[in-house]
């Protein structure tokens, strides 16, 4: 089974001005979707799975500011993964010696593995639902 993955950012919430900067991103709403390249449901649709959420963006003192019209999808993805991997490290109290880029890659791989597992479960469910035929 092969899956393709797509990051989207449906909305970026921003404030008009902050600390002398205009159009400052405060929240990134994100979606990571996996679509099977080989498996379809009973109606002929490709199997899909999504993870989504929101992260708050804070600018640290001395951190360079990226103007709103210069924001890219890669910038958003890096901000999201940095926030998510930081949460994971805090939750697990992990100091792994990885660079932020390596941590982001590791976290993205974990998200993709979760989506892969959901699609696998759609193809071959481990939990079945229904009622007995005699009801």
C-alpha cells in the first residue's frame, strides 16, 4: 500500500499590528491528509485519513519576522511541526540531541504512520460493528 500526503493550511489567523510589524500570524490551522494510491472503499473512492489542528505562533525576542505576503506553505509546515514536536518532547521529557529539522522530520513521519494505520484499518478493520441478523 502506498499513500500520498498533502499538507493544507485552510486559514491563517493574524493581527493587524504587533511590536511594529503588520499582519502578524498568530494561529495556523492545518490539515495533513493521506490518500491511498492502491485501495478503495466499497463505493470506489480512494481510502483517506486526516489529522488536523491549530498551533499558536509566538515570535521570540530577536527572531526574524516573516511578512504576511512572504509566508509560504513550507513556512507554515515548519512552524506546525516545530510546535508539535516541541509539545511531544515536553510531554515525554525527551532531550534527544536532534536538530529542530530532524525533530520535525521525525514528527512528520510519526503523523504519516498514524494516517497509514488508519487507512490500513479501513481496508482490514479490527473492530466490526452491526447487529445480529435475528434482531
